[in-house]
C-alpha cells in the first residue's frame, strides 16, 4: 500500500486558487502565488492526519463541514502566530513615556476614568497582557480607574492558550523582574513549572473570537489600538478598509500601532504620522 507523505502530496494550481479564494473571502488573508509552497506544506500535515489523498478531497471536506470547525483549522494552519511579551518595545516605551500621562490627565479633567484598548490579532495573549501590565502600573495609587483591554483573534486555538494565562519561564523572559513579581504567579501545570497571569491582570483583559472582515461588536471610543503584523496578510484594499474602521473607533487623540514591517504608505487615511508604526487620530 502506498504511504502518503507530506512531500508526495501535490497542490495543483486549481486547488491552490480554490484555497486562496476561500481564505480571502473568509478573512481577507491574501495568499498570492509566492505562498503556494507554504500552503502546500502547512495543509499537507492536515491531509495526512485526515487521511485525505488529495487537496481536492480535503477541500470538499472543509466546504461540507457545516460546523465551520474544519475551516477554522485551515485558517489556523495558515496563520503565523509569532508573538512575545513586550514585542516591539518601542511601542510600550511610547505609551509609558509620551502618551499615557497626557491621556490620564485629559481623562481626569473630563471625570472619565475608563481606559479602553483593543489588541486586534492578539495570538496567544502576550501582547494584551503586556498592554495591561503597562496600564495597571501607570494607574496604581492614582484613584479608581477602569482598565479594559479587548483582545481578539481569528485563531480559536491561540485564544484558548491566551485564556489559560499560563506561560513557561522562557516565554516571560522579556517581562521586567518587578512586573514579573507583581503580575505573574508561579504555578504547576501537567507537572511543569509555569507562570500564571495574576487575577488583576486577567480581570483587565477580555478575550474574544473576531474575524476582522466581519462586523465588529465593539463600542468606541477607544484610547489606542494595537494591530501589529496582521495587515501584512492583506491587500491594499483590505488594509485601507481596516485603517478607516480603526479611525472610526478611536477617540480624538487616540493612537494606532502597526507592526514593524507595516506602513500606511499608499493608503488613503486621515491619521497623523507620529513616528514609524505609530499614528494618531487628531
């Protein structure tokens, strides 16, 4: 009997187009021709597990699955979920040193003690927990502030990891030692030593599934939005749509943070450029 291996499964041009069109229509990810080998390699593992002999057979299964579970697994397989605590530290330095004090002073004058933030594309949770650490540190001892970080992602598997709030020692290395003591609690999980986010940190972050191409059940105004290393997957038309939707949600003076490899160049928008990957709604 012939053994099915990852390398023996061919992805025809027709099947690649079918997959790329489905993914684009569902969540806006643009799988251009240069991604064909990546698609083949990542989905071939799924084919082998499901004992599908061709990509056409696999896609038929995805389309016939009324639960949507197979489509979610397909999207998960094609998404890159690279993240870490305090990744791209210049953003957190900007919040701490240039933005947050002005925001708190302005809100205090308005007797508005709510801080609302969105981490769009939160992956396994390190980003929103990092944001929450910065905010909770800033408001400590300064009265009763209400801090909430909405954290959304299209990957259900990443959201499940994020909700557990459990990270090994290597993952939390970027967290400064003082904040580590305050917000991360030693814990044992499956016999392994890990660190668990504190109750205070957990209460500040709300995780939810969200496809950015669909309606956003989010009420503004938001004080800042992190959408980092997400838009690189989208074409310019989709990027422009997202940027303008972010604008509508942000409060005046609110900030949009994008990823280090992302730029609003070539996109019509109303944001004011502050510095690379940092934009303000005037």
